[in-house]
């Protein structure tokens, strides 16, 4: 990791046309501006982490009982019954 000291108005240039500018500094933190080509994705670190976690959760095998509550067919070998429809009792 490269650590640099910068003041308001100072910038850092990264290969590929990415420019990071220190907009303001105060006790609450630092505000930065980022200029980059349109094809470069810029995400806050915590958002990128949330997206990665949600992708992992979505890729996990589905619980058969949860699927049954949606009325999805149950795979062979599971013991969770499919909920009955209101039309079946009429």
C-alpha cells in the first residue's frame, strides 16, 4: 500500500487516466473527488463488500422448506410437504 500526504487541492494520478483530488480536510475526515474514464467502476469499499456477500448468499443452495412456502415443487428425497392451495380445499 502506498501512503501519501496530500493537502486540499492536491491530486494523485493513477495509470489509466484516474485522478484523485483532495477536496477538503477537517476533523470529520477527508473529502475526495475521483475523475476516471466511464468504463472504470468506482465503488465504496463497504458497498463492494456487501455486493460480494450478497452474491455468495444468492449462490448458496436453496433451503427446500423456504422454496415450499413459495409453492415451488419439492425435489425428490425431501420431507417438506408442498403447501396446499386454497382452491384444493373448496
